[in-house]
């Protein structure tokens, strides 16, 4: 790592992370949210329910990939991170935590395979990097479709995917859709943030409607209860595609200045994808 990208080594009670030192990132990993994620039953449930592959889209420095692998030593990890600075730290952090066989792709996950696409680096925090932003420093990196990435790097086993791309999720899903249509043993945990979606060119209302029509969709609680026994329990109240406007308004209201967001869980339901209106 070059001098203009100084790093800081952190130890989150046994989980080792190296992060960029001069941004907000070290502060975030000291907050309660990081330790709630570290203690989440989700990763043990992923292991107990037989998932063999974990795909981390928007992997940053590898925190979530490490949590998944710590819960399940047999889990195969595919981590995708566009920011070259973070991709380097991601590989180092995985190795430092004993994950030496993960596949790391330094690329944007999108709806096309391209050799060079602009990616925007938030000058204050890498946790809010975005593909599209005219005001931030930019780098050029490849874009890959997730369906082709999974075919190249494996994805035949039961697959759990975490997608956190600061509003680029619609493009990610479009590039994954053919693979989703061919497989039944998968689940997706995906961020849904209307303001960030709009910043990346997605109207959240029709996007949510298409998701909830094509797949079974549920809102992930802010903290998964300790007593949760099965992932099926999280789908007890699936979301209705006809509630798209009300749901989006609800999500927007969850934070000041219209910056509310939630996580969604998706799993197969219908034989169609979201590519068609």
C-alpha cells in the first residue's frame, strides 16, 4: 500500500482487519453496528442450512466474507470489490484471518462484461463508494456480469449472496438473472436504499415491484434474533409487489433527509426474472 494510502490495523476481538487510516472507516469498525454484525446468527444459519458458496458483492476490506468463513470453514468464498485499494486490503485481510483459498475479483459487478468502467471513490469513506458520482475521484476497473463470474469461479453448490453496492443493485441483479433462472438453491441478502438507487439511475418503485414479483422477498430485521432457528423464519412476512410505493415511502422515512434504507432477503419463487417489465 503506497504512502498516500496509509492503513491502520484493527483487532475486533479476534477478527483482524486492515483498513484505510485517513478516512471514516476505522471509526465505523469501532461502532456497535460492526459488533452486532460480528455476533449475528445469520452466518451460522448459512452454514447449518448447507450453503456451499458465499458471494460477497461489494466486499470492501472483507469483513463480511471473513464472518461467513469463520462460521463455516468449508464455505467457498468469492469476493468482488471494485476499489483497487480495497481489493488489495481484502486479499490481505482474508489471508490474515485464515481464508487463503478465496477468489477475489477487483471489478464492478454489473449487467455487462467490460474491460474498463469508471468507478467513484468517496473521499470521506470507502463504505460509500459508488459506481456513478461526478464529484469524486475516479478510477477505471473492469465490469463483470455475476452470471459469467459464477460460471467461471464456481457456483454450482447452494449459494448465498450478499450484495451491497450503494445503489447499483439493479444492474448487479440484471447481470445475475440468467444464473438465478437456472438455479434454485440460492438466497440473496441485498441492501435497498431508495436515495442511493436514484443516485445510480434506478427508480426504486418499479425495481422493488419487479423484485417482489419475480422472487420471494422479505425485509431483514435490523438485528436477527438470537433465537432464530432457520432462515425460513425470516420469510414469515413476505413483501407484496403491490405495496411498492408504500414500502419505498416507509424505507425513506427510516432516516433523516430521506436517507432511509433496509436489507432485503430474496429467494426463488417464480420462473421469471426481473429483466422484463
